[in-house]
C-alpha cells in the first residue's frame, strides 16, 4: 500500500516538497538579491540555562519507527522515505521524555514521525498549504480516528487515519484518561491552527506577531507533545493544578520557546521552501521591515527574553509546589531543552536532510547569557498576562 494520501491522487504526491509563495515583497521575483540575503543569515546561539538530561538509547527505537511507518506505506516512494529517515524522531522523544520507558517512547516517536510527514506532505508547504477546504475533511477523519481508534480498522481507512488510530490504541494502554484527552485535544488544536495558516496563505496575508503568538505554538502541536511526555513517563498532572494561572502561563511560555527555537533552527529549510510566512523570523522581517539577519537577531532576543521569564516564574512556582507540580515543571524543562538539542542535531533542519545524522550540533553551543534578559512585559495582548504571574517583588 502506498500512502498517496487523503483526497490526493498519486500523481499529486511530490518528488520534493513544493515551494510556497514567499512573503509579500520579499521574494526573489521582487528583489534579485533576496535569496542571497536569506541564504546568508547566520543562526545565533540561543540562551538555555536548563541542563540536558541523560536519555534513553535511540537506535532501536528509531529502527522500529521506520519499520512502523513502512507498514502504512509511508516509505514506498523516495520522497516519503527520505522524510521519514530525516526526521529522527526517536531522538526527539527520548530527549523530551528522558524518564520514559521504551514502549511509550516508541509510541511518542512513531506519532511524531507520522505528524511531521503529514506536515511535510499536506500542511506548511505541502499539497493543501493554501486549501483548508481540502484539508478539513481529512483533519476531521484523523481526529475522529484518534478519538475513537475502534473506527480505524479495515481496508477503507486512509493511511493517516489508520496510523493515528493505531497510535491511539497503544497510547491508551499507557496513559490516564486525562492525558489521552489532552493528546486528542492537542491534535485537534494543531489541525485547527494549521487551517488558519492555510487560509492566511490562500489570502496572501502574513500574520501579525500577536496572531503568530496565538497560532504558532498550536500549529506546532505543542499541547499534544506535552501530553506525549506525560504518557511516556507515566504521569498525569491533575486538571485542578494544570488550570491554575501560573501553570497555564508556564505551559504557554514553554510552548512558545519550543516554537521559537523550531523556527530559528528550521529557518534555512523554510527559506529553500519559500514558506517563511509562518516562521517567526519571516514574520518579524515582514512586520519590522528589517533585513533577514536583523529579523533573526530579533527572534533570538525574543527567545532569550522568554527563557528568562520562564526560569524566573518556574523557580517561584516550585517553592510551594506539590510533588506532582514539581514533576510537571521538570517535564516542561525537558520539553524546552530536549527540543533544542534535537533541533540542533536532526538532519531535518540541516542543509542536506538526506545526509547521515551528525552528533555534532549544527548551530553551535548555547549562549552563556541572554541577548535580552529583561523581565519587563512584552506589550502584546496574547502574552502580557504571563508577566502578571511573577511575584510582586519582581
């Protein structure tokens, strides 16, 4: 079975990921030097005082990821197979959930590889990147399959729905009902945000920074990813604790940090694909009307400023936290640092995604100090309330 996709004829499956329309006024057709300016951007060192944690061995999990994807037909052509190999999602799962057991880590790695492939084929620069009306029928079926995996058996299910259903079956054997619901809702949230991005591309609009701060972390599936950590490590933060303002703020800040780092490290990949309209660096370039290198510097400064807020608020929250909350704060730490470490070594974000994995970071080591260490609130409506959670002494 070849995974030609939901509602997409086989001839539409690309030999390489199709390029998207560049940012208005910034593409090579508007400025012959634009491509060279973007290609020359240097990725700065990001500030991360959170230490890396020892993690599970990845080679066996990664081999099983490839075998599992192949079962659903996702390795039957060169494009799919190359993307699966480049994703290296065992590295991601083991780094963000260093205390996870082998079987649930396998589930997290399988799901992440499946999600990244779906993103590559259909979303940001893929077949449906400007067609939310084409993606929505597929999205509803996949969400239903994740929510009710009993419905995904049989030959009529498309490969993505069948694979999400199989993940859901396994996920439920390791997670509490609360964590299952967080994962399913996180998948739905991801697809909703992806559809917003498709609509913006279809209309030729670039989101404002405020819009990006709402859409971006959801479009990266951060809620579902945090639920994967809980599943892999056998924990479940009670809803009463999860819904307190400080924990909601810390969860959102961690999700923003992961999103910012992904955008910084995937910048050159998205330059090649001309899909910067949903990347923080591209959005800052458009909003501030600055050269791409200055936009990259501003993106790193935003990351570092949020990192300082996160660490300060985390430390204040931990003082009187319950053991369950302290455990969750540690999981957010691992989410942030593990994602950074994964992004720095994955072939997915390198100039040649088909190259062998390199244990040396592609983007250097972390900065010793933040490029912006201010604890003053950002004057942006969706996030200004985060700073309100700091103790008055701050």
